[in-house]
């Protein structure tokens, strides 16, 4: 399974925008978080994404890089083997993502138990650990959680982010954290794009990281980091 997954991840990297999957124990607040993260104007309607599953939404980092955010089915403790089979595609979707937002209900009586239950299930299908996505633990429901429990979880889960999908607290910090861990486009290009190919310049802006642009007699000179696929088109 590992080589197959690695190949899929590499092929995604070549062209597509980075993917962030929201997973976690049932009732942790995953769907609420997705709505919060995508409902505040960061999301743009884009016909390109009209055919995606409705739980996949387009979003962008504060510095303007496109990404997808997807919601998943909640986990429950001791998922029976047959259910693991049924959830396999959801679980594999997590494994193929670039980033896993592991949402935790910090106001639950046993958040640590839920964290390990989720990780155990993901590990069963190879979607957690060194080969899996970068995991960001999101300690949700901080509006009603015991602050001492939140501190305890923060000590245990280094790098986690404290939020409330209900009040919106911590969401800016979470957006910044996502921007930090989402992979950056790999190829540095320095090209002059003819003015007739404004579409290419737009794609550099929406999917790449622009270092500089300059208008010349021949077209727009663009220095940027982009995906290998876009780099190939720009240099063709
Ligand atoms: N107090 C509080 N309640 C929250 C917060 N986030 C979500 N909730 C509530 O928690 C419940 C579950 O929220 P959902 O967003 O449906 O949780 P989920 O993880 O998507 O649940 P499943 O899809 O069933 O696994 C709802 O009643 C939400 O209103 C929060 O930050 N604070
Ligand atoms: Mg949900």
C-alpha cells in the first residue's frame, strides 16, 4: 500500500492544489469548523470545483494560495472490522491528503482517549504516522472546555491550535498554521508570458507563489514558485 499511496500523493502534487482533510471523533465539531473556515469570505465560487464532492470546498491561505478543505465522517471508538472496511475510502482519503486537521472536542470528558482512538483507526489503514499527512491537532470547543484540560492537552499535543468553531476564537491562528504546513509549490520559474496568455498569469497567482511580476514589451515577466505541471506549460 505504501508505494501506491506515495505515487498517488506525488501525482497529486504535480498538478493539483494542496488538500486539507478535517477528521476526528464524531461530534468533535468538524463540520462546524469547515463552515467557519470557508464561510467567512475566504471561499470563492469556482466552476472548476463544481464537480467535486459537496463536502470538498475550495479555500485559500491568508497569503492567497489555493487549497481544498474536506469534511469526513466522524470516528467512533472500537470501530468494528466491517465498519473499518466500509470507511476505508474515507480513511484512505485522509491518507492521501497533504494535511490532516485532527479536530478534538476539548470539552469532552476523555479527549485523550478520543485522540488515540482516531489515530488507531487511521493507523490501521496506514493513514497516520510518518507516511501520512502532516497532522495539526485542533482543540475545539474552547468556549466550553475546562481551561486546565486545554493546558493539559496543549502540553501533550505540541503545536496544537485552540479554537472555538462556535465563537470563532483561534481561527486566525489556525489559518496561519494551515498556511505554514501546506506544501509550497516546488518549481521556481522566471518566464515572460505573452499578453495573450493572461490565463496562465492568473493560474500562477491562484495556485503558485508570486515572487515578482513586471510588464515588458513582450509580455508579463513572472518570477514564481509553481507546480511542475504549470511550470511545464509556462516554459513550453
Ligand atoms: N460549544 C461549542 N459547541 C460546538 C463547537 N463546535 C461544534 N459545536 C457543537 O458540537 C456539535 C457537533 O458539531 P458538528 O460540527 O456537527 O460535529 P462533527 O464533528 O461534524 O460531527 P459528526 O459529523 O457527527 O462526526 C454541534 O451541536 C455543534 O453546534 C464549539 O466550538 N463550541
Ligand atoms: Mg460532521
